[in-house]
C-alpha cells in the first residue's frame, strides 16, 4: 500500500472508532436500527442530545444575548409559494444519473468532481479528438472540463464514457435528470397538487417571511438580525460520512439585515465572528479553513460566499456557510406575496430593501466536527506503574454532556454517603454522574471516553477534613480542594 493509502485507511479506522464509540456510549444511534435503519437519519442518545443541546445553547447565546439579534422559531411547514419565491422549486435540484446495469444512483456532478486529472484529460481528448493532444496544463484541463460539464450535451457524452463506480460497466448511465431535494407531503386529507407542502430544506425562509413581524415586535432598527435553530430536510441522493450528509438535520441560521452598501463590511465582521466561535469552543485554527465559492459557482442568490471547512478524517468538509444574499430573498417574497418587505428608516426617511448577511451552520454537522475533533487516544500511566491506552474525548467543558462525575473511593466507611451529598449539591447546577462501581482508574477511563471534564473523588481524607480530589480530564492532574469549593471550581471553568 502506498503511504497515501495507508493514511486514508488509518483515517477511515478513526472514523469507524468514533462511530462505534458514539453508539456504545449513547451519543448517536442509527435511526430505526431494529428495522435495519433508515438511510440518512440518526438518533441522538442520552449523551448525544446533551452535547447537541450544549452546542445549540452556545450558538444561541452567542447570537441572541446581544441587543441587535432576535430569536425565532418558525414552523417547518410553510406556504408552498415560499419555496417558489426562494427559488427552491426551480433550482434546488441535483443532476442525477442511474446505472442501467446495477441500478446504483449517483449525483453526476459528484462523479465528475471525483475524476482524476488524468481521466478528465482523457475525457476531453475523447470529446474532441485532435483538439486536446500533447501536454496539457492542469489548469487548462480543470477549466475546460468545468466548462464542458456545465453543458447538458457534453456532460451526457462524458457520462457515457464513465464506468459505474459500483459495477464497473461503461456506457450504462441514464441521461441526467434534475432531482429536487425537497421532501413533499400534503396538508389535509386530499392528496392532490393543491395540498402539496414541503418540509423546509433550510430554516432561513422562516426568517425572511417574518422579517417585518420581528422588526416591529422587537422595535429593531437596521442593522439587526434574526436567529433560529431548527430541523431541515433534504432528500439527498447520497448520504454519507455519518452525520455529515443526512436527510434530516438541524441548522443554526442567522440572517443579519443591513443597509445596502454596508453589506461588505458586515460580511467581513460575521466571517471573523463565526470563525472565532469554533476556535473559542476548542477547534484548532489549523483544522479550519475558508473556502470561497468561485464566482461562477455561487448560489443563485449570492453576491459572495465563504464556507468554513473542518478537516475531517475523510478530508475538508463544509460546516458553515457565510453568504451575502443581497436583497434577493426579501425582494422575491415581496414579488410573490404582493406585500411590501421594505424597511423604513425613521431617521433618514429612506425606504429600502435590506441586504442580508447569512451565517448558516449545521448543528448536526458541527456536532460531528466537535466530536471528531475531541477524539484522542494516548498511552496513560496505570496505578500499577505500567501504561495503557486511554481514549479521551477532549471536548470543551461547555460542550461536554456531563460536567462532573462523583466517586466514593470505596463503598464503605461513610464515603458513599458523603459522595452522594456532593452529587446532590452539584446536580442542582450541572449535569453530573455518580459512579461507585469498579476500580477508580476504570471509572476515570469511562468518563474520559465520554469527555467528562472533572472527576471528584471522596476518599478517607475527605472524612477527616471535608476535602475531595478533583481530577481534570486532559492533564489527569488532581487538586485537593474543600468540598465547599467544588461547585465554584467547576462553575469557574464553564464560564
Ligand atoms: N440557508 C443557507 C443554507 O442552507 P447550505 O450551505 O445549504 O446553506 C448550511 O447549508 C449548512 O447546513 C451547511 O454548512 C451544513 O453544515 C448544513 N447542512 C446542509 N446540508 C446538510 C445535510 N444534508 N446534512 C447535514 N448538514 C447539512
């Protein structure tokens, strides 16, 4: 195996270990597992839901605990005209091909993206013999291939040259079809076209249609924002990589409404703020990068767009998009609803349609990024003077599902009673866990594996002087502190 292949195999092993830990310790289960699962859907277990809630709470606080951003919780089902106005009915499609031999289904653009430069070069040569002979510069191949695959006729001819990745047969792909990613359902008992509604594919539209409601209810002046966390649904053709691309997921979106002309400055402000949010919650900056959407690939509504990407074991992947959506959405809703979506500036007596700077994060996807980022294995010393492998989730204490575990060193001499008292006090403030089974070293390992930042142990000295040891997960260092200080010690580190 080449070095690259070795590295890829190691990375996929890491992913397998994380998925297995997530299931074993109750972070994430496959949806409807006893029936064989439902592709693209996952359930958050007891620890997963805590961590996800912590993540959402951190985002909610960072957005709405300020003067100029209001919260919202809009319904998932919306008037079907919303999705015509937003462009989703027309544009929210992926080109899809089916293999006639083995029935595997692919996104055509993904098949193209995954082709090596060599294959792209070969395709261009087959497309126009004579034109692309001799040495071709890589940039020319990339540019020409992108141009050709943007046309239906050439992309169909290139698809016909490709072998199916599943069965290996060539020339078996159907023509590409546009596949709309929105899930449809019906309101009321009659299932006809007049009762069709969609499960929202993004939370943003609930914000746009409520722009004036929130502005007047909150007595907000431009610039101001609206933040929302909620489920979104996309009938993705290929779900993959655990929580990365799923059919049901959660978004944390904020639309910041600004005066046209101030949008570039606001865009830069929000780009910096959003990157910092991940860093403040423990992501190393070098594992995050910006990807600017090339002008010819911008979404239909965007003037400029950057993704924040995280370095997953399978490569860089988008976790959040920051978009300058111009006045596209409000103008379109004005046009489709016939209701004015303009803002009146009392101070300057100007009336205008605001521009929107959007920060759109995946709660589920960034949950996965934080989980992956936290996973670590190391050799740790044992009580016997040897070392053993320790798996530790180095989650930021604010994200950790359990903040502290409380152990009596042994189950006698009044230690359990004292430990229960410590637990009862802490439980009023934090999510804690009481564990009295097995050697204390084993108990530490169980908590390390789920990212509990502090373990509090009641031992024989505790009975004498009302102190406990408190062990920090990452350094494994222990402090001895007064029981009366334990709550403050933990609280301070969660600030
Ligand atoms: N309102 C803009 C919007 O929805 P997007 O780039 O399509 O933009 C924003 O989605 C974020 O939502 C992504 O960065 C990602 O974190 C998350 N996301 C999108 N599709 C997803 C999927 N199928 N599964 C999990 N998360 C997804």
